[in-house]
C-alpha cells in the first residue's frame, strides 16, 4: 500500500494551538480548528475578518504595533495579549509570529495561557503582599517608596513616611494566643486602610509593625494630623475571649527630603523616630505609675 501525505490543513487541525494566517492588513486567510476551541469561533466564521477586531480593546494598540514589527521583519516568539471569546470573556493568548514576504502573509501560532497568567498573577500577588493581612509587604513597600520619591523629586511635591509599632500587642498573644493575635492584626490592618486618604499606602513590615506612605504630605503638621487620625482609629477596644483590651501605637515620622532622599534613609529615620516615641511613652507611663 502506498502512503500519501494528508493535506497540511488537516495536520494543523490536530494541533492544540491555533495556527492563523493573515494578510498584510491582518485579515484572516486561514484559521485551524483550535481557533474555535480557544476563542469559540468556527474558522469559517472568522476567515475574511480582521483579526484585530477580536483583540481586547485595551490590548489592540500594542497588538497593532507588534504586528507592524513582525511585518518589518522582526519575528515574535512570546508576545502576549488578550482576545475576546465569542461568549464575551477575555482569553490570554501567547503568540509566535513570522512574516513571509514572498507570500505577503503573517503566520501566527496562538497558545491559550489564561490559567498560566492566573497562576502568575497569584504568584506576583503573594510576592508583594503580606499573607496574613493582605497588605503590601516590605518588598512592595520598597518599590512603591522608590517610585514615590522619584515622583516627589520630579514634581516638587511632598512625601512623608510613618513607621508604626503597636503598643500592648504582646499582651494579646500572651492572653489569648497567636490565633487571636492574628485576628487582631487583620483588624488593625483594616482600620488603618479605612483611615487613610486615597493614594496613601499602608504596608505590614514585621510582626506588629506597619509603614504608611503619604504622597503629597508636605510638612510635619500634616503628617502629625494623619498620625493622630491613625492612632484614634486604633483606640476603640479590641474584644478578646477574656475581655477587651486597648491598643495604642507608637509612630515615627520621616519627611522627604529633609530626613532622607532614598527609601532606606527615610525608613531608618522613621523607625528611629518611632522608637524614640515609644521610649517617651514608657517614661510617661513610669512617671504616672510613680504618682
């Protein structure tokens, strides 16, 4: 029996990835069967249409730029964008594309990476957020602070950093255990978030330590006003299984550029100011007890 090769289109239809051929304007000339599996459109329904019409509107301009680059002779291996499925939801796609000038067409191979992108976003979130409270973590804080400093330098705007350390939190763990302590930290995080202005950021940087970024905060008086508001937000008692407990907070303030012009310098100054505030509070407590 003599073997013969099947038509190439039948071979392409077996691939899990979608193979597409478009003309110089992006009009679909061919789409393999997986186009329907990935985007819900039978190939016969899209041949003759501009493929850009199926791209998510937010990704359309960048997709057009990439297509022009491929046509100019720059092969694309890992370009990602979003398409809109026939039923309306977004689908993350990774493309490899190549221009064949002798035929006047671009050939693209599309792989759906929606689940991969979801996993990447989850990893990105975990890498930049505190697992207990959901607040930004120290890594994210450093990045945001660097950007805030650059913006303040360019615009001449203000920037302040508040370093917060809870007073009395050890009693929570001692009295009720770490599970309750974790619940209290989540409550504290929520209170802090609800007390800040739009555009401010609060991060958890240690066990019971938090840092607040205040973009646009130009002077010590404005910083102190916000610090007083945060202290007031934490004043209502926290209910523990064996009764209520009042938390207080020691707060140190650092201002850009007077107290530092880089993230480490500002954080160090605010941290030292916080410990100085804590020591002053202990001295007041000692004098009060002596009376």
